[in-house]
């Protein structure tokens, strides 16, 4: 490890500041007025990279619906199954001579996509046979990526989705036996169609299962929209969100287009995504959860992040402890972690995460806490681009983390875990591939700037 001197500062120097992209700053101040100070930096810390798999992550909290399949021969494949609790938008009364016409389901694109946008994608709609509720406690208003529920064996509908985000809604006819049953209960003023709490007990919800899983594709759809609810009241025919329409008409009137609308449940909905993972044939095939990891040396000198799978990057910094011995005469004024994606590892099919954040972990890969910066905000980084090469990189402020490590003596050093944000983890297919520094390249750097006096 080499300590580099940047600048000699005379005793009459005024005040120095160092700032980073997250707004952290340090006032060098008058402590150096009676001393000669040296500003330097070190960027040759030994860093160990590995890939871990998180036990679980939350997939509720978004109103949109994300469907697709992520095929990756390096990391493994991920397929979605989306569970949606259903409510009727408002109570509807029908005339005595009304007759059933049809029941349709529709998906409204929200403009997000990955992969090919030409070939239609097929999904099947199933009835959920179990209550959609949290695994652990009703007070925990969250569902997780690993919660799979029982569903009916026969599909209620098969939907051909239009992959282009510029297309109109995709419509499909649902099972007429189900539609007729719902209509008969509506016409007969059954309690099921009187209050949503009764309807929820009768029909738990739907499960949306993609059938096209042999290549990478992903499509986003509007799950809930307040504007769409308002448009329903105005009888506007264009769907503005995911919905099911139960059409009926006056007997003998083929032009009557009356319908009752069913939507994704609002107000603390348990709509969530189950991610089915298959890592067969990859270095991560036997990657367990508790404390297990695959070192970069075991996976082609690379480590990975993959949204939807719980795979995250772990960085151990064993040599950081050497700064402790210099703490009495050294003040760290800035510290940054730089991560550069492997060249040619990303494109439109394998896009990079737009934002990453940091957490600290123990040997068991349990996330101890999100990593705060000097202002108490969670340390994160968007994608930056080099002004010289145009290549992307991530830059994280580690000033608070490094200072704490200099002051704390522990049996084990906590590791840094690099994660995608919650929304991208649930509603996108993205990947980050990082080369370790085995070829002496500066792919992952911890840069510490300091003053000695």
C-alpha cells in the first residue's frame, strides 16, 4: 500500500474543504494553523469481491405490474409471477332483463421494457386459491420475492401482450363460466357483489404467469391509476390501468356496452411479484443464503448484481484497518468507492442499474444497516459517465464509514454490500458485472484522501 503526497500546506494557509457528489464536506479548519500539513491519498487497498444471495426482499410497494423473463447464462434465469388482489371499482346494479355478454381483461403499458419489442408475449391468468397476505404477521404490510401461492390448474385467460410501449392496451377474453357466475351473483344481488370484503373472500385474486421464457424480455404495465378510476365514472372506454370488465347488455340490445369494472385492490394492496430463479449450470448453482458467497476467483474473476434474483455484490476491505495506526496524526477528509462495470457487459438487453446503494453486512451476509453518509442519508450512487472515455461508473461517499473503521476495533470487519434500489429490484431486469482487480486494472477502487500534521 502506498501513501501519496499531494500538496504541502504552509502554516498560514486558510481553510480547506473537500466535497463529494453527495454533499459531504469536511472543514479542515484552524487545527492546522500551527502545523505544517500534508494532503495525500491512498487508492491501493486490497479489496475482495464476491457475489451473495439475499434471503428475501420486499416486492410490494409499487402500483405497476412487471412481467417477463431474464435469461442470463452467466448468472442464471429469473421469471416473474405476479399476484394481484382484485376489487370491484364500485357497486353496480343491473336491470332484471340484463344478460351476460363477456368478461375481458386488459393491460395498459406504462412505457418500460427490456429486450425485443416486436414479438408479442403470451401470459396466462390463473385464479389464486390462497389468501394473499404476509408470511409472518398481518402488521407487516409487505410481501416478498420468495412467497409462492397455490393457484388454479386451468387458466382463466391467455393474453397476447403487445411489447411496444407505444401500443394501446392488450385485451383478452376470460373464462365465460367465471364471467357468467360473477354476472349471476351481480344480478341476484348476492352479498359477494355488495361489499368488497365479501368479494375478496370469494375471489382471492389472480396470478399472471408469462409463458414466453426462452429469452430475455420485460414489460411494465399500469397497475393502478386514480385518473383511470375517474375516467370509469365518466364512461370513457379506453382503459387507463390494469382491469377486468364484466360486460352485460339489455336483452335484445346488441349495442349495449354496459360493464362492471374490477381493478387491483387499492389502499395497502398486497400486490407483489414472486421471482422464480434457476441458476443451473452457473457458478452460483449451489449458492446458499446464510453466510455463503461465491468469490470472484470462483466465477471468472467477476462478481455480479442481478435484479429480481437477490444477487448482490459483497466487498470486503481487510486492509482498511491499517489506517487505525495512523489515526493519531491523520484526518481523513474524503473517501470514495468507485465501481466500473465490465466493458461490453451491458446493452439494451442487459441494462445497468440506474441507482445502487450501500449497506453493511456481517459474515453471515445479514444486512446490519443501510450505510449512512455524513448527513445521515443512505449512501447511493446514480450512473456517472467519464468525461474522458464516456464509460459508466458508480461513485459512493465512504467518509463516515472509513472514519468509523479508524476509531473502532472489532474482531471482524463489516463488509460493504452493493444493492439495487427497491423499485428497480422489483420492476426491472438489470445486471451489473464487475471485474475484480486481478489484472491490475482499476475496476473497483477505494480512494481515501487524508491530511497528516
